[in-house]
C-alpha cells in the first residue's frame, strides 16, 4: 500500500476566503476567548447565531459557485494543468443543494425536487473543470472523513492516482429548522457549550501518493489512519459511556501504527452539546488516561459546519500551523450515530 500525502489545502469559511487567510485568523484566535458568531440567520421567526461565509454574492448558487471556484483554484495550483481535469472528485455534504431548492421554491411558489439528488455534485465538478462522475458522501457530520477515507484508500491501493476531496455545507433553512425543532441550537448570547452554532464552509484537499513525482506540492502531512463507525445509542447522541467512540479512536491509532502517547495534538468534536461532549470526554479519558495530549476545539471559531466539518476543521488546523506537533488525531461525532476519526503524521516526524 502506498503512503498518501495531502498535497494542497483549500478553505473558505467564516475565518477567511482562502486557506492562508483562514489559517492566520485561526492562529491569532486560538489562545483568546472565542469571539461571538459574526451573524444571525432568521428562521422560524427567530434569529439564530450563524457563521456565514464572507462573500459578496447573494444568491445561493452564486455564493456556492464563488466559494467552490475559490477552493478549486487553491488546489489546482498544486497540480500540472494536464492532470487536473481527470482527477476524481469526492464530495462530502449533509445538505448538498438544499439551499438552492429553498430559493427556487420561494421564487416559484412551489417545491420541485431534482430528478437526481446528487446533481449538485455534477455542478461542482463542472465549476471546477473536473471530468468524470463525482463520488458523493453524506453521513452527516462525518461525511468528510468518509470521503477522505475512500479517496485515500483508492490511492493507497493504486486504484486512482490522485483525488480532490471537498466538504461543502452552505446556508439552508431546513438544517437550522431541524436542529431548532430538536432544541439543540444555542440562543444568541448563550455561553459556550449550551448548544450548536451552525455555519457554512467549503474546504478541501488534493491527495496523491507520497512518492508521486508529477506533483511537487506537499503540505508535509500524510494520511496515517482513518476509521468510521456507528454508535446506535440514539439518533441525537452517542452512548453516555463513550465506549464506541473509544473503540474507534483505538482502531484509528492501531491503523496508523501509533500509540496514544505518540499523539502530539488532538482535535475533539466538541460540538457544544452535553449529549456528545460528555461521552467524548469519557472516551478520551479511556484512551489516553492521565496523558491526554493538548486539545484544540475548532467549532467555536468557525461554527458547526455539519457535512463540511471534517475538511473545514482539518484544513483550518493545518493552515494555522501545529507548532511542534507532528502526530495529530481528529475526532468527529455525527447526528444519527455516525462516528469517525483521522490520524495524520508529518513527513518529518520520526517513526
């Protein structure tokens, strides 16, 4: 199996419109108290805290195209032009084009569902100039790690040579209304940890084999291990003891050939709900004991971006820099029982 590298990063979120800007913004805020969400979105006659993309465009499709083209440009710079068009696209999202359907329904007065639920992925490929049939992943908040795992596995086995992996979550009322109806959203001005604060993001990576001579670009990071699982305790949260999460984290470390003591930095899910944060804390205690590595939680800085979370948080963290940390573990917990974790190692890290 071939080692897989992250050749390039692309990012667009409330932190910034590209990976460099977002990384700089995140690095400047990590040691400061989280700033309040930059906006609110009015749904069901209520203003909900909201991390919006700072785009000039106003229409849903125009905003989607602007964000995706921007991230695509960041990734495309790392690849010879002749190779870009035939690079497979792996797209992760919870809502896909739901916002576009809402906008069209308001304009026409009727709801018209697309014939192909994944048609948006083909639109994305067209905007980016990528040929072929996109792969689509929608496993709630773990969608990005599912896409990343599939792409990295195919590259490692020689099935494909490279991949563009994108996480996309754009404004739509149905997501906010759904979480509101379950009583899971934080109110404006509420203290941290009192509920979800949702947000938008488009982010992605260009993956290839670590020894691919056609791609000189290299972030330095390697996909060491990824694991996906299900905790079926409840549709809205994992089992209180965190046992399934602990098992998944241990499996991720085993796949990566790492011990808990090897991890230099850990990015937890930390979504702002006791139903997920407390089981996760128990899982981390079970895996790491008294030697818990430094933690960096990112949702307070860019919002809970649902299906884009994996790519948005990974790219923001790597763009911000990790100091001396060379072995990272990232954890996510998804609505409906999905759980996922990713281990990354830096090329300079000793084995």
